[in-house]
C-alpha cells in the first residue's frame, strides 16, 4: 500500500513538472493508434475488395469477342455452348459459372429516351458465379423462373424507378431481330467499389434462362464463362491452359499489382511507426533522466532509511506504469474523437489511383479495441526500455552527500 501511494505521488510529479513529456507521450499514443487503425482499415479493404471480389475471377469467352458495345449486339459466332466449354476444358468443371451478357435498352415511365445497359444473365443455382459478388442495398435477388431484375441504385435513380416498378427491355436476338419484354425491379445493387466504372453502373442482372428466351438462343448457349480460381493475397493456384478456341478477356492473371500495393503500405507503416517509436524513446530517455537528477535528494533519503536499490527501481517503474496508463487514456480519447470527426466528414477519394489504393469509394477508418490495447503495450514497452538506463544509473550513483545539496 505504501509503495502504491508513493508511486501515485511520483506519477503526479511527472504530470505536473514534465508537461512537455506528457504531451509527447499522449501524442505518441495518439499517433500510434491513428496510423495502426488507418493501415488496418486499408489492409481490410484490400483483402475484402481485391481478393474477395476480383482477384481470382477470370472471364473466359470465345476468341471473336474483343469488347462489348452497348449499341452493337453479339454476332451468332460469339455464342457457344456451356457444356462445350466444359468438354474442351474439363479441368475447370468444378469452378466455372455460365453467363450471358448482351447489350440492351431500358424504358420506364417518365423517361423520354432509352437508357442503354448491359444485361447479365446468371444462374442462381450456380453458387460459383457472379451471385456471390452481388451486394444488395435494398430488396431481394431475383427468382430464376420469373421476369425479375436487380439494377444498380444509380441506374434506378436515373430512370426513376423503385422496388416493384416495371421496366421495358428492348434487346436484339441472336438472329438480329428486335425483341422486348416487361421486367419487374426487385432489388437495388450496391456498386460503391473503387474499380467500378460507368459500365458497372449500367449493368443489370436477371435470370439466365429468361435472358436466353429474350435473345432466342439455345438452352445451353452463353457468351462467356467465369472461371474462379482459389486465391489469396500472397498467391494463387495456376490457371490451366484454355483449349478449344477460348481465351481470357478480363480478370487478374497474377497478384503482382495487389502484392505491390500491400507491400507498399506495409513499408510505409513500418517507416512511420519507427519514427514515432524513435521520437517516443528519445523523449522518455531524456525526461526520465532529467527527473531522476531532480530527485537525487529523495533517492538518497530512501537509501539512508534502508531502502534497497531494487525497491527504489520498482517504485520508479510503478510510477511510470501509472503515468503510461494516464497518457494512454487521454491518447485513446483523442484518437476516438479524431476518428469520429474524420469519418463524419465522409472521405471520398476523387482520384482513381487513390480509389484503387484505398480500395473503397468512401474511406471510413474502423475502430478496434485490440488496436488500442496493442498501442498501450507498445507505449509501455517503450517507457520501460527507455527508462531502464536512467533508473539504474539513478539508484547506483547517488551518494549520501546528495542530502546536503541545495535543491
């Protein structure tokens, strides 16, 4: 009990006499928390977006397709049989998804001109397909056997439709004739992802079977096949060679770009945290040393009353521990307020490279209690290692003559 009372008195001495040291310690904890939370958020964004949504997904189509054009339908030669692809490429059998993507135009009540779009026909029974990547803001996914469609929220705003409203879709059939049908909007898509472009904002999704009926293609006809390979941030299984006049037209074939972004952020984090650690260590070493010089008379009194040097060192470390807890609480509160203020501003990266690097359209720094705890232990470790030298010297070089020095 006496030791703790003395430690509390020593803590108050640090707080009152070394205000600059207090500011530096609180600032160090604050900076460590902010940068650790920032980079943690970036790493999560990179993993959730690049790895979960794009890396490992490769779109494979017939060799005649170079790019899709909204106003030009696919030619009959660009359709092929899904089972034909499986027959020619049996290695892909367990990780492929059929897809039919064609250009179309939409009309709804209240618009005077057609809105061009890309229609994606997907099969909900095939869980390896695009279905896993569709993120609904509102409503539900379509039924495989009904004329239902899900559209991006931005497109719904442009057309002026809501859930349950109907759209007229005009499409060119496989043989070059025009066809149309009535579709019911049942869901709105969230496409707030960094790599999304104007094309992503005009993509709608409907049942594959219904789209085949509209374009009057065969029951097995598709325009592309999506191949998913097992992927991670540091590598992926190699993609087998394609056979039968098929080629890959989009998707990541390597992880070099993602790894480069990840390692660049790792390097930046190490440099920043190293500078903060160095600043905090130097401040601790200098201020604890100066404080011990001011306390020579007090330490000499402890020694003359029979206190062991080990007891005095333990007392000093207790003081620094309480001081670290005090500074960490203030630093943590400042971090919470700062992050809440930054997130309330709604950071929106306007430059495309920043969207790709931060892997988001709206950057929000996440809070995690474990990060605050890790930052506390880092500051505590710096406090202990930075004060060991001054504390050991202070208890080893004090002489009784210090009692008679004027202080």
